């Protein structure tokens, strides 16, 4: 087999899809709203301001704002490094946002296996329950607001 062969068209397509960052629209509604909240929290943190008032206005509920902040703090405490978020106006997701949005969506579906799969190898298993409880509390608040 020659080392000079070009990848097939299907392999090139797979590589191109892997290189293209996912968009916010690829997340479910709860995961997408949480990524939105996460970006607002990061922005307010950089400015040294309390994010809850703006979160409450944008998310439509003080309870959802508070649960979002609690979940963001819980994830931040468990995450192996600083969480990377995209700019607030950007529709593309960072790798951390893809994972976090996915685990929130898994909690919204009550899919513990998918939730744990998203965290496997990234967060120590003894911390998973804290993130699950926070995500589930946010999902419950979102459902009450509907």
C-alpha cells in the first residue's frame, strides 16, 4: 500500500465535518439555553458583576437564573480546567460547550447513561452526582416555567 494515496471522498467528508465546530442549534432547547446562560455568566464574571438580574430577564425566571448559576459553578468546580466558552454573539460551540450542552440535554431526557458518557474520562466519577443534581434542578425549573 502506497503512503502517497489521498483520502477517499467519504474520508475527506468525515474530516471536514469533524473540523467544523457544531452550532448552538445542534443542542436541544434546555442545553442551548444553558450555553447561552453560561456565556452570560462568563461575561459578567469578567466584568465583576452579578449575572442573576440579566439572566432572569433573558431566561424569563429568577429561579432558572439561579439554577443556571448554581449549575455553572458546580461544573466549574468539577471541570479539569477552565471552561472555554465562545463569544456571546457566536453561534459556534466550543468543545466544552458541546459537552456541557449535551450533558444538560441528557438530564432533560432523563438519560443518565448519556450524561455519564459525556463526563467519562473528563470528570471524576465521584463528582458526577453533583453535576447531575444541578442539571436536573435546572431542567425541573425550566419545566415549571413552561
